C-alpha cells in the first residue's frame, strides 16, 4: 500500500493540529494506509511579508512532539535553514526540503547527516533528470533514505502543470517517489499577495499519479480550507479525504 503524508500546511494552533491528526489517523487506520502527519512550524517562503508563518521552531516542535506522543504517529516537517536539521531530527521521522531550496547544498547535507528520511521536492524549475545532482548531494551527506517528490512545473505565469512522465523519470533514481497532489494545483502568487489554487483538481491528479505507480502521496488537508491561514485554495477539505483515498486505493490495486 502507498504511504500518505498529510496534514495542514502550517501549524495554526495546537488544538487544530491535534484535531486533524486524530481524524486522519482514524481514516488511515481503517483503510490500512501507512500515515505520516505533516505540518510546518515556519512557512519562511510565504508570498507576502504580512502572511502568517507559524509558531516557530521551538513551539512548533513541541506541538509536533505532542501529536506524535498523543496518537503514536510518525511526523514529517520541513526545514529552511541548515541549523534547523538537528533539532527537527529529534521529533521528525521525515525531514522535507522545500522545492525552492532543493539545490541548497548546505541545507541538503545538514538534513542528510541526521540519518532521517529526506523527502526532497523537485523545484518547479527543474527537469526530473536534473534531480541527479540533488540526489548526489544527499548521498554524499551519508544518507540513502531519500524520497523524491513531484509538485508541479512552472508553466508561464502563476501556473503549474504536472507532467506524469516526470514521475517515471524520478523512479529511475531507485528511490521512492512521492506525488504532492495539493501543491501541484497551486497558482503561485495568483492572488497578488497570496497563492491561489484549485482544490477540485487534486483528486484527479492524484489518481493519475497513482496509476503511474507512486510510492507515497502528499496532501495538505484542513477542516475549513477557505479560512485556513496558508494555502487554503489548494488544500483538501478534511471531510472529503476518506472518499478520495478510497478511490485512490482502487487505482493502486488496479495497477499493482
């Protein structure tokens, strides 16, 4: 069965992340899906200087540790600077490298040296085969616990597209491939001072990626995405998650 990396874009509050973690765990336990809870402690790459970024490293890790302990869940979160790798590795099972930062050597090496699973997102401006240099940096950092994530490619202004053959190319590196179904429907900067998107397209791209043969699915979910503090337009409504996953399981079994 495929793995699911899912949760809200950012830690908005302790209460909210605990609610989301509980509900997604109940769904994935019922469906037999290996689940990693994901949320960011700091969104350092928001469109606007005025955008909500999160609680920060120390408080964010405290909340993620509480999620881990309360529901016995594995944790995924992202880092933006090398110094964050050490403290984050004490809580996270997956350290995620943002797409815009996937060529940053010091960040990659610091993450690699933790020995944790590294989920590195392919930049919107990179060809799939150009990830060879990213992979080599992680390997030279002493880590082969690598996941490669497709999250869309820049297409003109404020638009992303997904080339499903890119997933095939990423698989040639021999590492698990992840499809980020929610960021792939973003319209970066599409709202002027915020990112737009179309969550209605998420399930269809996810089905296509599952048919190609991905190893894991990344999705951001929220009980009220229209009022979320980050990435609301492309986040999946929590109440829709189970039905989406049920369809994806059917696709998974059809091709495996």
